C-alpha cells in the first residue's frame, strides 16, 4: 500500500495537459476544487467527475497509475463514508439493527456517504494531475509568479515557493524510505502486519525513528548542496524558461468555465422527470 502513493511524482509526457502553462494548471485546479465543493446533487457532481475523467484521458497517464493513486485512499473514503452513515439520520429508515438504540441506516446517510465518496475520488483524480504533468522546477516558478504580489508586503515569495515544492517533491522519497525501513525491520523479525492495534502502533516506532533521522539527514544534505552551488533567494534570479500563456491555456479556461457553469446550474435545479428541471426549494 505504501508503494501505491504517487503524490508528488512527475511523469514526463507530450500531451495537451503537459503542454499547459504551469500557472494555468494551478489556477484551473483551484477553480475545479472550488466548483467541486459547490456541487449540491449528483448531476453536478457527475459532470465534474466526467470532466476529470476526460482530463485524465487527455493527459495519457497510465490507468494503472491512476488506479494506484485511488487505491491508496480507499481507507479514507470508506472511513468518511461510514461516518456519514452513522451520524446522518435524515430521510427514511432503511435498516435498524438495534431496536433499543437510536442508530439506523437512513436514505440521507447513504446518499451523503456515496456523494462524499464520489467527491473525494473526483478531487484526487484531477488534483493529482497537477504533479503528474508538471515538473518540480516549473511548479516552483509557477507558484512564485502567482505569489509575486505578496512581495509588496516584504514576503520572500521565492523561498516560500521553493519550500512548498521541496516538501511536495520529498513525499515520494519519504514513501520509498518508509518501504525500505519496513522491509528491513520485517527481515529482523519485527511484526508490523500482525497482532493487535496497540501492538502494531508500538512496532511502528521502530519505523518512524529511522524515518525522522533519514529525513533530517536528507534535508541537511540538500541544504549543503544548495549552499555549495551558491544558491540564494535574491530578486535577481531568472528562469531558464519564460512562461507565456498560449491558446491551449485560454481554451482550457473556457472549457472549465463551461463545466463550472453547468455544475452550478444543475446544483440549483433538480430533475422532476428525465427532461424537466425544477428549482430546488
């Protein structure tokens, strides 16, 4: 399961999504996330999910890779869905296992559970494309350009963008490190996959301590390497590639704008039949 986490990795390609300006991809992702949380019914949510599926298809990212990223969050999806079923008592009662207790599975709870699960999947599906199709260097430059207005308030934008990108880039490195440490501890007889939950948590101490030591060591080595190359966050730094918005970026904004309009429209209307809209009161 640890190997299935692919957040922060970059996969080079020549697709339409790869060729988009990094700044445009960040803004488009933020707009998509905002619109996703504005969805109030399944019609609008499925529209956003369909858009993210089309983006994944256009990016030419391997379906196996997408499935690995989704499989890594199955526990989170199931846990949040279970909470919705437990604590949401709206609607009609579908199943009441205990007659003497108030707990019951209702239509509102099931609806909320499925709705939230689809929303999380759609969120991960598109947001993961940002790192899959954008190199860390371009991502750093894009974040710095987008945050450049903060320079008025004496904020070190370049240093902030660099820290964010390094933190994101270290995620796959630390995941690989965790897998190596766990394999080494299992070879020494550590029982990480068996026993009760308290026993497993206690056994994980032998994983986290070496992980923290390794993370601090890597951070120190990175700092020394940057200092040896005379790296500074001065304002005179320039970029190798000049970012320019192209026709692809404007087309992407137009398409996403149309999708968001459709999602907002269907959020405030409901289907009374297959082809008739009714306002939601």
